[in-house]
C-alpha cells in the first residue's frame, strides 16, 4: 500500500473515531462548567441552610437523577425512560443527570468520590426543580473535608 493511501485511510479512521466520540455522549464544556458551578455551590452552601439546585442551572430540566457508580447505559435508559448514550458511569463516580423529559435531552456530570461530595437518601427517585433542595452537612477530618447532600424530601 502506498504511503499516501495509508495516510488517507488513517485520517478517515481518525475522523470516524472523532465523530463517534463527539456524538456518543452529549457531555460538553457546558457540562464541565455545570460540574464546577455545582461543586462551588456545595462548598459555599455548607455555611448556609440549603442549596436550591435550580438556582445554579441555566437550562430547562424537569428531573434530576442521581446515578450510582458503574450503572450502564441500559440501566440509565431504563431509569430515565429515553435513549441517552453517555456510557457507563465510571468507577468511583456518581452521575448527576438533569433531564428534560419533553425534549428527551439530558445534561450530566460525573463526580469522582475524591471530590468529597456524597449524596444521601438513595431511594431511586428523581428530584424536580421545586424539590431539588439540599441540606448540606460539612464534615472535617485530619485529611479531608466531606460534604453530605441530604435532599430536603429525605429529612426526618
């Protein structure tokens, strides 16, 4: 095979791979910005009474799902009720998935356990913009600060 033909084939493969990766998941810079905004809001709210999640989002959503580590795409689609191909939740991560049921679109971010933010009340339900209110408990030890997110609906 001629070098020019081989180079053309490798460019085609690279282009196909790039297109697949870009379209296989709707995660983008907005998702990363949302993740950072969420982390900052949790840290700031630890000194306040609560965090209203709707106050830190600038897009339409009607359900917020908490998806545990290593859930597969199929598991996630069963939970949310529509196709959302963003793969398996990575090990040692939790996914915060904001869905707009009408448009069947989602925005998500995956928080690594090392971030020190933990969701409490794993009952499989979703939160709405009106109910996505967290009471945040801050815990200090000699090495880390941990933040425990307690959805208001889960409080005793």
